[in-house]
C-alpha cells in the first residue's frame, strides 16, 4: 500500500522515546515483559537494552534511530497487516522499518512464541 509523504514524515519526526513506553505498556498489559520487548527490539535493530535506554534518553527521532540500525537480515520475513497496511508492501523504507517494529510488538502482545516472532533466529 502506498503511504503519503505526510504519513512518512510523521514517522520520521516521531521520537522513539515517545513510542517505547506505549510498546512497553501494550506488552505488559498482555503479560509479557520488558526483557522480551527489548529482545524483540534487539533482534530487529541490533540495539541491546542499554543502547535502547541511551536512545530514549537522547530523545532521538525514528529517522535517526533507523539510520543507526543494522536491520536484521531476516526482517523481510515480517509480513502481515499493521494499522491497515501490509508491511511487505510499504514503499517508504523508514515507514516500513517502523511498521516492522510495530508488527513485532503486536505479535509479542498477542502471545506469539518468541521463536516465531524472531523468525526462527
């Protein structure tokens, strides 16, 4: 699905620090842990929990966040619908990467087994 420039810019300017607590609340509400959330983030981005906390403290945007990422080579295996968009069809790289993260967090919150979320890694 094609996203608009306004939509893409909104993701670019959004701060990771503003979204991380929402991710955490979502997974904890469903009985998952901060450690599991951090494991999912590390799988996708390569950032360990210490680096994640540093990025939150520095209040970086998603644009800066994903510029620093070494995306997992299996990220392309993340498929499905998130917020009405098929993640594999999003044409803007940054927006797709943000939606990859959203999709993983959703899977964690829905109780999916960690080995499935991490695409067999």
